[in-house]
């Protein structure tokens, strides 16, 4: 059985449950704006290419180029802040990151389009790593472990957060109850997982960790 992961190739369940569907991608980064326009934010400095991108056969490294001066990494950090943070207003989130709405909307549209056309799924893996690397809370070490493994092309270091059978049971629990969620907000998904003592962000991080381990080691 394959597991859901932020950092796996994310296209279809049959290809791998780690594949980001368009619905889940939209949940993480928000809907792309209809208009694509230039922003006035400051340009990010060039970053070293992640080893995963350097090693990926057939990957077009230009897909990692910044959009309107916004790097994939900072874009992912903003998306995570908007998704998992305490501020629901995207404009306020952007203000504290010193990014304009026009700049973010353009980057959002372009990066989503690039992920869709990247047949190697490398861009989605790197985005997933950047997305969770700033996560806090109980499972922050797992998030950092996944991010470091993807970015550096390195083995996992952290111990498993639970036994494999327990994780499968957690996935079954979530899958059984998600249809009863009262909406599609993070809070609604948090409510589903409350009996397990987890938030939806916790669940996604745990899934990302097991997904990355499976990618490196195969089935446990």
C-alpha cells in the first residue's frame, strides 16, 4: 500500500498515493488568480539547486527559476504560513512576508502550471520539502527531516513517529471519516483528527515522512 505524502510525485492515486491531486495542491497554495500581473516585491537571491533537482534525469532546472522575484522556496513558505498559520487573511500573510498580492498571484499561477507540466515530478517534490520545512509543533523534527532528505538527497534521520501498522490504521481512520467533514477548511479536518490527538498539519507531516521513507526504502 502506498501512502499520501507532500513530497512524493503527486499526480494520481494509481501512480502513487503520494501524488498531489489538483484539489490538494489548491488546498496548500490557494487558487491561482485569473489575471497574471507583475508585482513590486523585492527579488530573492539565487539559491543553490537542491540535490534532488540536480540528480533528476530529464528535469528542466529552469522550472525552479523565481517568478516576479519570488523564489520557489519563499513561495512555499508563504503558502504554508497561509495554510497552517494563525492568520486566515492571505493579504495580511503576504504583508508580513513583504510580498505583494500581484507578485504572489503571478508566482502561484506559474508555479502550479510548472508542476503540472513537469513529468519528472521533481518540482513537486522540492516544493513539498520547502512547504513543510518551516513547520512547528510536535512533529516539526519530522518535517525538517523530510525537507532535508529531499533537498540534500540524504537518508532519513528521525525515528518513525509510530509503527507502520498504526500509520495504516490512522490513514483508514481519516479516510473513513473525511467524508463527514463539516467543510473543506483546515479546522474541519482538524476536528476529524481530534480523537487521535492530531491536527491536520500533523497528519500531513506524518504522511510526508512515511512517503519519503517509502520512496527511499520501499515498503516497510
